[in-house]
C-alpha cells in the first residue's frame, strides 16, 4: 500500500467517524427531547472539540518530549479528546443557556411569548457520548492504515511505516475494537435499571482509562519516555488521573441522583401502523364520548325483529 493511499485512508477515517457521529446522534435524539438542528449542531461541536482536544494532547506530548531531550512529533492523541471534549461541551452548553435567557428577556420586553427548547447538560452528554466514541474508534482504525501510533516490536503483527518498517504489535486495531465496545456499552448502560442521567460520559471515560492504561504496555514509546515516572508512560499517568476523576464523578451521580433508565424509542415507525393506530384511537374516543351513535343500530335491529314476528 502506497504512502499516499495510507494518508487518504487516514483522512477518510475522520470523515467516516464524523458522519457516523451525526447519524447516531440524530437517530437517538428523540429519547432526549432534542430537535434535529440542535442534534446536528452539537454533533459537529463534539467532533471539532474532540479534534482540538486531541491536538492539545499532541502538543503536550511534544513539549514533554522536548524537555526530556527527545525529538517527537505527535499531531493528535485520542486521550486528549476524551479529556478535553467535556469541558469544551460544557462551555458551549452555558453559551446556549445564556442565549436562551437573552431571547426570553427580549420576547418579554416586546410583549411576546417565547418558549425555550429543552436543554440539559446531562441529557446532552448522554446523547452524544456513544457517537463520540465511535469517532475515536474510526480514527484509531485509520491509525492502523497510516501506520502511526504503532506498537512494540513483535514476532507477528503489522509493518510500522514510521519505525524502519519493522514488524510491530497491532495495538491500533485492539484500541479501535476497545473503543467500539465502549461506545456500545455507553449506549446500553442507559437502559439499565440503576442508570442515572449523565452517567454515560464518566462511565465511558472510565472504561477508556482502563483500556488505554492496559494497551499502553504494548504501544511503542521512546526509552526516555517509556518509564517517565514510577515505571509508567506519560499517558498511563494521565489514565490514572482520568480514572480518579471519572470514578468520583460516577460515585457522586449514583449517590445524589435518582434512577432514570432511558425509555425505548423506536427509530423508525411504519406509516401504515401509525395511521392504523390513529384510526383506532379516534374510533375509541368517539365510542367513549358519543355512545349514542352506536345505539340506533341496535334499535333498528330490535325493531326489525319485532316486525318479522308480527308478519309470521
């Protein structure tokens, strides 16, 4: 596979991830009382927030490597997306909240009524998190095609383009599979009886912290950075920080919030079934509130029977 084709496939992984994020968010929006425009806007914000977070993590890694006297060029890292996306989303949410208050004040001054749409940060994160992890999984699969973020030398695996074409452990594929599993888990946990609104974000980040800490043992790091502190890499130390923060976050939600499992919302409904349901509902309403409409039929039948008996 040529270097140019690898680069195209890597870029395609970003595009595919963004499209899947938008699709999943739009299809799941009804359970969170979110309209289509808001779902699309927040989906795009999530994608670009994650991208900015990943770039910040890459810059941080390069800076630490520079301090250690190591030449490293890391453009993005998925852990940065997990860490920085939530604060950026929180900032956007408060901007939206302030905008709604401003529109409400303007409507009141003009003597008009303004009905703000439903907003909740916990509901918003529950809506976005599964799709967000799908994006990260697609990007990690793209890393496998590009050959970056490669693993340690191994007797079997894939060829690392950026590591003298040596055979290395396919850590990108395993990380991608882990991220897909986390996306599925963060969706289905919302239907569990013990679920609290807003738990999807810390739960997914906690699982990623565990997975990334483990896979980091199989990922290549320069010797100066492989044992950065107490025998751990830089990202493993960040994973410990993520585990502590998200663990406390989950504990607080479970202790302070009521159980609110998500109701099941059908993604697609048949028009025929919808029309039949409306027809049955309207007919039931008519029979309930206007019972005399059905009585004349019974009287006519009884009257006809009496006439038949007289004729006989």
